[in-house]
């Protein structure tokens, strides 16, 4: 018996929003043969490092410092996430290959 797709999508977007947005961005880039900008990769890496630093601060620092680091990491994550979503939406609406439609899943990895 096949599970309905909507509940799975709801779980994905609620529990794994960063992974969902990243996978969506990569899928669109692969579908339209768009090369990733090195600057984008550095910004995403910076966000990931901030999340790791926030975890380290929670372990090794006082609660106030840990809260501050976690808030800064979350803010950077939200900014990067919104940029990824905006970039994906822009490509869908403006890429001549897209014709304003989301690319279909072809199956398998590219």
C-alpha cells in the first residue's frame, strides 16, 4: 500500500526544512544545468559552521553566551534559507528552460 505524499511532505517541511530547501535548490540547479556559485557555497558553509559553534557554546559556555550563539546561528540559517528559496523561485520564474514550471523528477541521481 502506497503512503499518501502530502503527509510525508508535511513531515519533511516541518522537521527538515533546511534539508528540504537544499534538496529543492540542488534539484532545480541540476535540472537546468546551473553551476553553483562558489560564494553561495561559502555562505552555506558559514551557516553550517555557526550551527556547530552554537552547539559547542551550549556545551562549553555559560547559558547566556550559548543562547546568544544559538540565536545568531538561527538568524544566519533563516537568512541563508530565504536566499536559497528566493534563488530557486527566481530560476523557476525566469529561466527560459523552465517555462515557469517546476522541473519534473527524472528518477535517480544526476
